C-alpha cells in the first residue's frame, strides 16, 4: 500500500510540474522546489564498430573527457559517468539547461558523438532543485 501511495504522490508531482510547462515548481508552501534538468543516456553510436584504430579511439576519448570537463566548469553538466559493463548503454549526463535544444547543441560539441562512436537519448528529468548526492 505504501508503494501505491508513493507512486501516486510522485505522479501528482510530475503531472503538476510538467503540466504547467515550467522549469521549476514549489510545493508545500515553499518548502520543496522541484527543478527540471535533462537526463541524457549515452549509447553505442552507429559508427562505433567502424572506428577501430586505437589512436583514433584514444583521441576521441580524450576529446570526450575534455568536453565533459569544459561543460562541467560552465555549470552545464552536473553529473557524468560511464557504466561499468560493455552493454549498449555507455554512460549518463545530467544537464542544467533551459531547453532541450541547448542540450542537443552542447552534446554535438562532443567529438565521440560527432564521430558516431556515441549516440544519445535526451529526457526531461525532475528532481529537487540543487539536489546533491552524498
């Protein structure tokens, strides 16, 4: 029963926040603020198996990491990291951007994405504003 209540509460928060099409929504008389971020799932790109030369892969990876560092310093990427297996999902980003189009523009600055070694899916994602993982 408690799982059903949690699910309904989460669904209510989601529908309230998303239904108003805002990037922030405050609940409980200002005690709790939800903010929309963008969750990006990095996946294997269409050209991943075509690019096999080690020197090229290393150069793309170095550029990928440098781009993540640059976007993190700019405050655009809040979370980034790879998965620990060799599945289709390669890693995730959480972006703090106003629009999906901005996220797409920033993703296209990544050399590994531009080369087709990585692809991505973008999803609007709601959580507590200024959430911190401890």
